[in-house]
């Protein structure tokens, strides 16, 4: 009888370890992907690989896990670890013109993961990223840019949305492709 109670505890412990490892890898990938960025001359927002990893996190983790992983990355950056876009950090980044993007990453990752449920198909993941994740991220980014940079609504859209649409669709498709293959690998 003792062995029966120990085996489930061991399996539960291994499952928790796997989950924490996946979350830690997502946090690390978020930090690394923030360094893969370049500026555009007409906007304070930068083109970055973060979008791929935010989507990937939402596509491979459960809602609470995705939320906590992206939140951990955000807190690391807020306390001064250089994990934000271009290796920046600090609370100022959260209240600056692009801070809404950072905060909305947390919300988008949770919401996409929640709506995903157990779905792992490329089409489902891509649709979630394009029709749920991108709008949430753009709304957050527009909100902060509008308030902090004092731009008009049109100028905010020109600075925070229009230049990034095509690239973000491509990044969502990359994340969906990777997540689909990761799910297949983890099942085997």
C-alpha cells in the first residue's frame, strides 16, 4: 500500500517539475527574444521577436502557467533585469509609451491559452493569435501610446498598429507552427 501512495506522488512531482521547466524556458525565451529587435524611425515601438514567444507561451502552456510565465518576465524587467525590448529594464518602461504592449502581453497570453483549451491544430492556434492575441496587444499598446505620447487616434494607429500588422501575422504563424510541432513531440 505504501508503494501505491508513493507512485502517484512521484508522478505528480515529475509533472510539476515538467510544468515549471516549461514555464522557466518560456521566461528565458521571452528575455532572449526581446533582444532580437530593431527600431522603426517613426514610432517608439520596435519590431521584436517577443511576439513569437508570447504566442508560443500561450499555445503550449495552460492559462495560469502562461499568465505566470509572462508576468514573471514582466516583473523581472520591472525590477531592473534587462529583459525588455533591446535589453532595457525598469518601471519606466511599463509606464512609457510602449508599456501597454508589455502589460497586454500578460493578458493576451492568458486569454489565448484559456480560449485554446486542448486545441493544438495549426489553424486554431493561428486564428487565436491573429484574432485574439494581436487585438489585445494592439489595444494595450495603443492605449499607452495615446496617453503617454499624446498622439491623435490616427497617429497612434500609425505608430502602434499599421507598421506591425503583416510582421505580427507572420510571427503568429511561426509560433503556431512551432507549438503544433512541440505538442506532437510531447505526445510521443
